[in-house]
C-alpha cells in the first residue's frame, strides 16, 4: 500500500474527503518527525513505538572498485510493533 492508497482507505473508512485524509496523514507524519527530532519517542498504543537512534560511522567498500570509503554517522528511525499489531500479523 502506498500513500495515495492509504489516503483512499482512510477517506472511505472515516467518511471524510480525500483532502482531509491527506492532511491528517501529513500532520501525523510531521508530528512523529518533530517528536523524534526533539529526542522523544512516539508511541501509538496498539500500533507501535518510533524511536531515534544514532548509527555510528564506519568504513565501507565501494563495490565497483573495492576501495574503502568512510560512511558517516547518522540518525536512524527504529520502529517496534505493538502487541495488538503483532497479534494481527501473527493470527
């Protein structure tokens, strides 16, 4: 499912316009991003938890030349599924 398909589903299920569904999704993604950037975790009970973690820098290899290249440290988002979501997926 991509973003436009999700917008269609939310619009149909909630009985709202596609524009309102799109605005809702944008607001949710923006809220999660701001929370993570501030160093906070975002928990959606029943769905899961988003956290930010620092991935350390390391040395990698260029697959074409075999030369070593430095890979810089960066922030990554981690997601841990909630109990209800795991139950839905494993039933």
